[in-house]
């Protein structure tokens, strides 16, 4: 029997806005920084985007590999990693229909964001998307006590449930990544809705994963409204 949820937990990156937009700005900033140290910014930029596409944004050592392929001095790597972390986007576009979908969900239950990543970066994304005013709260898992609490660790989801007096079994998680968003819902006995947007859209669900899969966040919100 499905019923109206106590709490709606929503992922940020690639669920509410395209993370590729953030990465595009970050690689541009890294290349421009390298240009000030005598490296060809256009060549480095081309390698950064290519390496990121090859191994995925979470693949690691993207800057080191791109520097190597550009033939640039590897001593630049720490400066460029710092530039990547310091990048603050001025504006990030939400996916179409997200604002209206969030407003619709908010009439059903509190809507909160559960997101992983460097806290300064995730705060910058919350600011650049303008999303803060459209949700009842958020949790950046690292701020609870470290990166070991990132999804699929249940700490963030349980923290939000406690804060909003919600039963995890009556909570819905909407997100794009099987190994994070769907796995954390599985860990807490929450319902899961997968959206097929962003970098991980082609990734298969884990065996045994129980979730509804929809193309967009707007469609996912319509589905949750039908519970
Ligand atoms: Mg995501």
C-alpha cells in the first residue's frame, strides 16, 4: 500500500541541475589559472574535458593526467587542484520544471536536499542554483562528521528524518545515482525514485534494487504526487 510520505529527500548534482554545467566552469577556471603560469590554457582545457569524459568526474587524478598530456610542468598540479576547489559558479541552471516540481512536492511533505561533496563546493552550488529558498532544509554529508558519511552511508538520511520527525519507511528519496541515492534508500527502508539525468543516466540499477525509474525530476515529482 502506498501512502503520502512524511519527507521527500532529493539529491542535488545531476538530479536538480546538470553537474556538467558546474564542471564546464571549473575546467575553464583551472585552464585560465594554468595560463597565468605559462601553460597553454586551450590545450590544457581540451585535455581536462577529454580526461573527465574518459574516466568520469569522480574518476580522480584528472588534473594530473591532463597536465601530463599537455606536457606541462607537474609542479603546477597543487595550484590547479586548489583553483578547482576554489571555483565558485555565478549561476547554475536548474533542469526544466524543477522549481514548479519542488513547489508541488512541498504541498505533500517537506522537501530537503541530501548531497555529498566538499562542503564549500556544495554550498556554492546551492547558492548558484538559487535552490535554498525552494527547500525546507539540506544536509551536506561531510558536515555531519566526514566524507565516510557520504551516501550510501545512512547517516545523512537518518539525520534529516530525525530533524523533520519523519519515519524513514515513510520517506521518499529522489536521485540519479544507483550506488548512492538508491543504495541509501535501500539502507534505510525508504522508497526510491530514480531519475535518468546527468552523467550516470546510462548506469544499470544494482540487482535487487527496488525503485521507480523516470526520465526527469519533474516526472518523478508527478509520480510522488500520485502516491
Ligand atoms: Mg547526483
